[in-house]
């Protein structure tokens, strides 16, 4: 192995190992029953491809992305944006909107280390409150009631999930409406070596280089 080849191999191993560092995982698509409408439009009207149903209450959406993965966590409550609110809202009394489940899909197999959901809590105003709990692929996380802070906020849940999709379910609490502004995932891509494997590979390549130099 020449010096150039050894150096190139080392750089390739280092690049592969660095890719193991946790980062935000891009969502290729998500599917769900659309939100509802009331004083404002809580449906996922930015969902694309729309197929004519992105502005239809409780319609089935699949094969695209929209408000929930646009990288924007709305800093204001659902009622402070006017009709075209960036929030997606589900109402307990609407068909297919009780405890909504969203299936998030990735382009390849990934390992998810944490899930962050951005939800609103208007202290019951308009019937909107925090979800009672959130389930991530069957792992349930309780959200304590908050009757004093009416600001939107994010909750991060630690998980260990490997696959190409994740189900996130929101369970409505004391209020009939649940508002979700963003869902994001942290983790790493598929076929990523363990840190110990990376270290052994680099040591091995370094040893080969040293042996060649001494010869």
C-alpha cells in the first residue's frame, strides 16, 4: 500500500466514522389523517404532493411532507397567526382525529436517538391544551399538565429505534384540541460502524503505514 493509498484509506475511515455523529434526520415523507378547521385552518395545507386533499378535513395524506417537517417551530400560539396558521390541529370530536398517529418515513434505514415534538398550550383557550402523552413506536411518554405557562414548547424524548419509519401518536388531554407545529428526529444513518470499530480500523491502517515506511 502506497503512502497515498494509506492516507486516502485513513481519510475514508475518518469520514465514515464522523458520519456516526448524531444529527437531524431528514424525513422523506409522512402519512396521517389531516387536521381540522374552526376559527382558523388547522389542516396541513402546505402538504405536497397534495393530491387535492391537503385542505380537506380528516382526509388521508401520504407520500409527501408539509407543516410538520418544514423546520419551523411556531413561536406564537395557534390563534395568533390568523386563518393560515402554521399549526396542525386535531379535534377529538372529528372522524379520524382522536389521538392522531403520524408515520414518518426515511429514505433509508436510520437509528433514531431522540424525537422532539413542538406543541401548543393555550391553557384551554379555544379548547387547546397539551397532549396528555406522546407515543413513539409504542414507547409512551407522559406530558405533565401545565396550567400556568401558555407558550408553545418542545418536548424531547430519548429513544433507540432502528428502521426506515417511526410512528408518533398524540393523545389528547383534558382539552379536545391538540396542536402540533413540528416533529424532528436526531440520530444517525444506516450501516454506521461503532466507535470502537473506527478506532481499530484507524490503528490498523496506521500500523500498515508504519510497517511500509520502515521497509
